[in-house]
C-alpha cells in the first residue's frame, strides 16, 4: 500500500501518444492499496525540487457555466480539479479505481451492492466534516434531472443508501452496474449547505486543495490554498488565478509575454510551435482522449436516410483533419473507443475509411440533398478548421454545406436540448471510461434520448446489455461491446472522425501539473521553479 496519499509519480508527457493497456477492475482490497492519487503529470523534464508558495496564472477561453457543473461541458478546466474531489480516481492509463475520499470498498459478488469506507479526516471549505450523508446527497444530486449530469442514469440506478455510520456508506443497485466506478470517479462531492448558491454561481464549496475566493463572470476566478486540506503539506501553491481569455491569439500572446504561465485550448499549431521554444512545454492529457465527430439530426428529412449519413462518413478525410488540425496529436476512428478501450476493434474502425467512389455511388441513389447546416462552437479555433475541411470534403462529392458558428453556451444548450438543425461538429468524451457509460449517459450517444433524435430498440437493448454487467472490463462485457459497436456503425447517427489529446501549453517554470481522465486540471502537486 502506498504510504503518503499526496505522493505523486511524475512523468513527462510532452509529445508521446503511447498509453499502457487497460487493466481489469481489481477487488476493493487491491484498489485500496493503490496510490490515492495516480494522475499523470508533467514534471518539466527535469528533477526540479518542489517549491512552496507563489501564484500560478492560468488562461482559458471559456468561463464557468454554473448550471453545467455536472455535465462535463462548458466549465473552466480548473474548477472541479481544484475545488472538488471524488470518492475514487482512475489513473490515466487504466480503468482501475484508486482511493480518494473513499479509502476502500467491497463490491458484492452479484454486483447489486457496494460498501464504501470513507476518510474521516476530510473537511469542506466551510469547516464542516465530510460524512456518508454528503456522499448520499451528492449522488442523489447527480441523479436529479435538474442538473443534466451525463451519468444521471447510473446515479439513478442506486436504489438504497445506508448512511448509519458517518464514514461508511452501502449503496444498493437496481441491477449490476458495470460502470459504477465511472460514477464514483466523476461525481464531485458537493456541499448540501451551499448547493443553491452553487446553482447561481455565487459560491462553490468543496473539499479540494483550493478554495474559490473570487469570481468575476467572464473575466477571472481566484483560488486560495486550502489550509485544512487532508493531504499533508499540499498544495504547494498559495494561489491560482484563472483569466478568461476567449480570443485564441490573445491567449497565446498572454502566455508568450509571461502574463500567464498555463494556457488551455490554444490552436494545436501554436502549441506545437511553442514546444520548440526552450521556454515552453506542450503537455498531452493522455488517458483523457476526446473524440471529434460529426453529428446528424435524423429528424431532418434528408439526414433521416442512413445512406446519406453513410455518404458523409465515406467522404470525410479523417487523416487530413488529424494531421492538419491536431498536428498529429491523435488518430482516425470509425467508432468512439480509443485504442486503450476494451471495446476497441481495429477491423471495425476501417468500415468507413475515406472512399469518394462509394460516397458518389450512394449519393446517386438518393434525391439531391438540400444545403446542410454544419454547426460548431467558436470557443476554440480547431472546431472551425475541422468544419471547413468537412465542408470541403462534402463539396467534392456535390453536397453543399453552410457553416453555422455559435458561442459555447448556446452550443451546449443545443446539444443537451437536441436542437441542432442538421449536422454539427464537436468532441465527445466518456469513451475513455467503461464503454457502457457512453451509450447510457453521454448526450450524443444516449440510447434512450440523444442529440440526434435517433431511436432504435435494438440499440437500447445493446446499450442496456453492456451496462448491466458485473465487471465493466470482463469477457462478458467485451462481447456486449462488440454488439454495441455494430449498432453504432449500422445506425451511424454520429460519424466519428478520430481521437485527439487535449493539450496545455505552459511556461517551463511550471512543474507537477496533472489531470484526471475527464481532463480536469489538478494543481495539488504543482509548483513554480
């Protein structure tokens, strides 16, 4: 068992893309003996000794949207990783839960209950002790439709909470949940006493290493060190200031001029060029892949015909998008699963390899399609670049596309509300988790209600079968994922382009920056030297 919960293994992830193979879920006893924190991180490529104190200045293009806190979209990358914590946390290279606010756990052999032992030395930023009641409140909140949490179906499948002991909780399930540790990894522990103020954006109270002490909407967030943090002698930093800088060029200039030391979501080419400069580093958030895709509203009369969606799939130049837009920081896919997923299948990923001859043959069988809108969000520059390539690809075979740029908040609203008029392009997440999470949770993929208005009893059955297994990475689950993949390829309401790695550019003085599988920036062990 690891000795100090705050001790981190450092690795330098500047340019590589290799990720270790996924591991099978361990038992509760094994998981309890793994390191409490197993994120991957950038140590700056040297042996810099930790330095205490100082203020880290971060730039990000998107402000917090309080109502989206549990959606995993539209929130500043720093907020949850700094202010909030979860019961468990996956290391970034495997699906093996490690302790966080939970010390250990025991999953019943039938998969219908989970007993969780909790830390007894944790306090909220308000000073109130953390107990099993807070776990129940947080998981019930996750199941509340008001918050539109993408894992709400899994949270809602918890039918019983035994909180008779303050630092132990027993969860009862309606059926086996192969992805229950995805939920425990993803659901932040919330403060019931300030939840109403969280909803309005006036107060964010968690148990994490930093307290949010100031927020100027669309401008700045200020975090101060949590002096009562349960990990000994952490964090190193005294303060973190996050500046909201929507313009990509302004964000780049702020980093180059030293106004900030960390920049999120720069243009990939700009990050690549910075990495060639000795004063900067480019960090891939490996293990937290995003998947770029084109979505289709199947209620549109033209897109209702799967053959037109197949035409689009055959026409897209995936290799060009990965090479030009993401500078090779990723790889093409036909299915959502990254290479480390138990659902990954190399053969199925070539079904819709680019083939303009096939695309034209299919298109000749159909009525001439009308001009199709392609919606994308303007918060980051690479969505526009990818949309332009898709537009050009479709023009090659005679399909006219109109680009429809909208702001991030509106885009998330249309995604959650299934309001896109035709095609759209963006990323999805969750495929790096247990595969069933994607198809019972994520807005684009949810088998019962998705952004495409796609309905299929066979897809629902396949999604449920993959979800209701005891072990989410076991042999039964892998067979279920193969059937699920066939449903996705046949329905083709989402057209995958490829996996990409989120990148962060930093000044060389930044060390110990880490991230979760959800790409939340973690600065518990970060320092300036």
